[in-house]
C-alpha cells in the first residue's frame, strides 16, 4: 500500500495507462510517416498539410472524448474513443516532426543514392527514413509525454487508468492517491522517453561512432 493505493491497483492502472497512451503512439507514428513524407516531398502540399494536422491538436481533449462515441457509434466508456483521440493528437504532433526529419536529409545524399540505382520508395526506406530518425524521435518524445498527460483526463468520463487516482483523491479529499497518480504518470512518461531514446540509438548506430581526431 502506498498513499492509500494498493500496489496491485497501481500496477493495473499503470498498465492501462500505458496501453491507452502507448498504442496510439505507435499507430500515430505509422500514419505520420507517409503524411510527413508527402509534406516534405510535395512543396505546395506541405504547408496546408502540416497546418491542418497541427490544428487537430487544438481540439479540447475532454470534448473529443465525449464527441467520438457519437461519431464512432461506440459506448462512452469504450477504450476505442480514447485510442482514436490519442491517435489524432499523436498525428497532429508528429506530422511536422516527420516532415522536418525528411527535409533534414542532405540533398547530396539523396542524389548519391539515386545515382547508385535506388528508386524513390527504396531510397526513402533505406536512406531518407534512417537519416531522419533523430528528428522524428525528438518529436516522438514530445508526443509520448503529451499522450501520458492527456490520457489522464479520460478519467473524468470514467475510463480507468492513472487519472482515476486524481478523481478518487479529489472525491475523498485525500492527497495520497493524487500524489501517487502524479508520480506514476511522471515515471511512465520518463520510461517512455528513455525507451524512445534507446530505440533511436539502436536504429542509428552510425551516430555513436566517434570521429578520429
């Protein structure tokens, strides 16, 4: 027991929170890569695409959680509502980062790959995307922290996760569950951030090589 919260309850809520924040992060990344590539590749499409996806982040999360069941035909307490909402926010944050990542690839590198016989799609997958990983990872870290924070608001509509500790603490006028919820959310955000940093390093081994003096 910690702060009036049992360890089993804390573990269950943390896993739920990780699921609701982490899965949309992966789905949003998959959706953002082609959108970001289009924004970087097609000059006239870039500004409206980035602006349009960015505007999605301005939608109030509580309003989106309430409106999505009407649009999707799901129950108010369905996890699908939260997952879809978090995918929308993830895409809103990541599309610009992915576009910036592709734009950061030096033109001579792309030209050299093309000269070596790489087609457009092959070059994007084998050259452009790997070189864009550091920039994309930076955006992914911001999205991860944002997701962990926004998911907690879903407790206001009854979706179980770490945000439930906040509502429980307020309802009982008890600071224990609130403090435990805050610490758990911060710890989860830090863990996801560290995982993304580690993944980026593993996917870009050349960035760890030291240039001889």
